[in-house]
């Protein structure tokens, strides 16, 4: 069976959806989940190890740690041997991309997709999925989206690239390229060779790190000595110079200096800009190190809303490769417009071309060589290179997919962007077909109506069966659907139930997970795996269904907001009503017959459609399409500095990928994977 791991796993939305997906006898084997938050590990261990009986591992670790990939691979090998990872799914945290709040420059989370793609490059799964908020498409004028697509295309198979370059040499491609295009071909080849050398250096450094770490483990060191040695090792692990890049940039610098020798027309300070840019590019590893350190400082010192933030942003802006290339290429244009003479102009154009190709990355260089070969070599040679080139880029991707969770049977209009990378030996996935039309979408009352037996400040541990039976006779409660939302009238021979029934019975195959039907559900207040204590567990049929202890004033405010539909309209109609004098400004009143807006992480974001209160964790989980058997562990809410150590239930729910949307993605992969 194909295997998968869930990165940035949170509560486990991707995990649930992938475990639900089945095509014939084919389903996914869940190997590992990873997240930085230990409360999420508690939720995972209780769900997947204890409740479902899986051997799934969990890695609680920051993906930006310099030894994350080595640790991940070690856990997988220790737990599952040489098993390959077929699919990686994950949603790097997206607060700085979101349209819902302030966008923060130099937020540590902006770079997490790059770390995620490093994991993809190391594991080489057949497919990977990266989910994020819609705002990522417009972040920095679309530059973030294009950067992600470029980084995916630049995941290169070094072995196939080496074969491609050897084949170019064997076919004497360079000799067939016209003189005016020789520089473009030559620079492209050199830059691809630079990439190969750097990849080999990274692989050697990774092997050296593992080897030295093993030797440290065998040495007779005290714990403090071991930590000191290990931290020193980590400090230099990814600070990796590139001698080949330095030689390339020095060669360009010499070419440029020679071109301007004895040139009196162009001031030296204008020429020095190019030489300085080449020296900076040659030392890119040092700039990366400095930029990472500054971003760590910004986040550690909590400077995001500080008077110092703008100054730190200017520093990291100047350290970015894009900015260095931008200044250098603009300076080349300035020099050429100054008519420096034929010799100097030729050298400037060569340097400008080399910098342009270097900035584009290996995939663009590969395509340039291929285009030149197709234009100037005989067809058989061009075809041979084309076949090799198709295997050099590890992943193909058509575009970023925009998905709305409500199109997949989720009672929530949650719009997300999904990048589906397809390894070059797998079919390309270009869409995730919706399961319901606009008129067939699941409404809020249909999803949570049977749970509205609860009172203010109440915490039941079981369903009210009489209330559920009454709800089943209502128009919303009587709707029957397949598991993925298709109305019964269109379902054919498929099993149909109400959304509430699916939530109670569960969407996992009972033949694969029989234990779900045999036990009461367990809840632990633990926030750390080592805190899990059987004696402190609560066993019940229903968990996470607890209402806040709203005062009469708060209940009256909810009633007023429900009367007008939302806070803004209520304020417009009754501007002097003292009930509306509150710091809370983003109340949204749910509508019974429509999907909810995007579920967030705070309990009082929504006013219940039929009660003067906010939603419970279980009701929000229903809107996300989690089964009732999925118990969110740890504290219901938390605040202040505790948020750094705990991930409360509401946050686990609000940050999750809706399982039914994940299920649709997983089904499409199962249909295609080979």
C-alpha cells in the first residue's frame, strides 16, 4: 500500500482525510506525523496509536532546525526500515500570508515552505501536497506564488542532470550552437555544473554530520560536553561555502575588469558595483546565515510591532539574493547606456547574461540548453536530450489549485490554495474534482443541529438521543448524503446518511479500524506526551462539547447580533446600544441553511444560528468535517505566554485542514499513483 507522512500536522486534518480515502482495495499506510507543538503530538498519539492501533510515529520538532531532515530520516528508518515515503502532505503555517489579518514582513513562517520543499527533495515522494491560505497568491504581488512554483521546478535529480550534461558533451551540442548564442549555452552548462557540485557538497556534509554525531555518542562525554559539541556541529552544518560558485564569480569579475581596463569614460565607483555584487553572490552562504540569524532575532525579540522593525527589515532586504541581483543587473543597464566602448560593453553584456542565468535557477538553465539543442541539433540528438530532461526535474506541477472546502461536502466556505507536486514518473494531477455543486452544499444546521441541546456553561459527555431524533425530522436533519456530500437522490447504490449521522458513526472504514466501534472515547488534559496519565483520563461517547459561561450581558449581545445578522449591521442600526460597546469586532452570525465562513481559532468568532452563544469545540470540529470520535486533547482554551507551550483545542480545530477536503485530494492521488 502507498505510504504517507503528514508535516505541520497540527490536529491531523490531512491524516484523517488520507486514512479515509480508499480506491478499491487500495488505501494509505500512515507512517509519521510531525509538528512543533507537543499538544498536537498528544492528540495524534491518542487518536492514531491508542485509539486506532496504528504504529504511526510522531516527531515533535521545528522544521527549520538544522538537523530536522537527518532526525526525520532516522526516525523513519528506525521505525519502518527502508520503507519509501510515497506521499508527503502538509500546510506550512500561514499567518503572514493570510488575508484575514496583518501581513508581517520577515515573519519566520514566510520561509517554512522552503524548509518543507527541502524535506521533499530529501525524501523524493511520488506526490506531495502543500496547502496554504488564498492570500499566498497575492503576497508580494504574486512573487511568493511564483517563488514556490520555481522552487518546486528546481527540485532536480542530480544523477539525471549529470547524465544530461554528459550526453550534451557526447553529442557535441556546443559545436552546433551559433556564435551569438554560445555564451548563453556555456553559462547555462557552467551553472548546472555548479548546482551538481553544491548538491554533492550538501550530501557529503550531511553524511559527515551523521558520522561525527555517532562518534560523539560513543565518546565518554558528560551531557553538557555532548550538548556543546553537538551545538557547535549544528552551527556549521548548513553554513556551506560553494568553492565552484566562488570560482565562477571570480572568473566573471576578471572578465569584467579586463573589459574595462584603461577605460576612462566610466567612473570606477560605477564599475565597482558589479564587482561587489559578484563577491556577495560568491559568499551567498554567509548572507543566508546572516539573514537567518536576523530573522531569528526579530522573532525572538518580538519585534514585529516594534519601532525597530523597519530597520531590521531593511537589513534583511539587502541580504536577499533577489536584491543583490536586481542592483547588479540594473547597474549593467546603466553602464551599457553610458556607451563605455565595444570591449567594455561586450564584457558587461556577458556578465549581465551570466547573472541573469544564475538568478533563474537550474530548471531554467536546463530548458535553455534544451531549446538551443532543439533549434540547432539534428532531431535524434534533440529527442535524446528531451527524454533525459524530462527526468531531470524531479517534480511537475501545472499550477496552484484554488479549492473551496464546501465543494467537498464540508459545511464551511474555506478557500485554500493547494500545490500538488507530481514526481516525473507519476501522472500529472491538474485538478481535485468537486463532489457537490453550489446548490448541494452542506449547511451549518445540517452539520451541527443535533448538538444544540446544550445549555450555557454546560459540558455533556453524551448525546441527547431524544433531541437528535427530533432534529432528524426537521428539513435540515432529514437530508441524506454519501460520505463526501453527494445527495441521496444522485448517489446510486452508495450508502447515505445525514451529515450528523456520518459524524457520529465516523467516516473511517470500520473493517480497517474495528476498535472505533468497541471503546468509549478517551480524553486527557495533558499537553505533553509524558504527562499522559490513565488515571486522569475521561471516558465518554461525546467529548469537546462544552459551552462558555456567558454572562447575561454577553448572551444579550449575541441575541442582538443574531437579530441583525452580524455585528456591523447591528452597530449600524443601533449605534448607541451599550451591548455593542465591546473590543470584539468580528462576530459572524452563522446561517442555518448555508456553509459557515472560514473557521478560525477563537471560540467567539461565531454566533450560533439558533442560540445566544458561541460555538463549542465539537461544533467547530463538525464544521471542519472531523468525526465525533476524533477527540481534541489538552486544554479547551489558553492564553498569554501559555500559548507558546500549549495548543488549545480551539486552535487545533481552527488551524486544521478539513478532513473531507483532504480526503478528496487523497482520493485523486490514489487514483493516479503508480
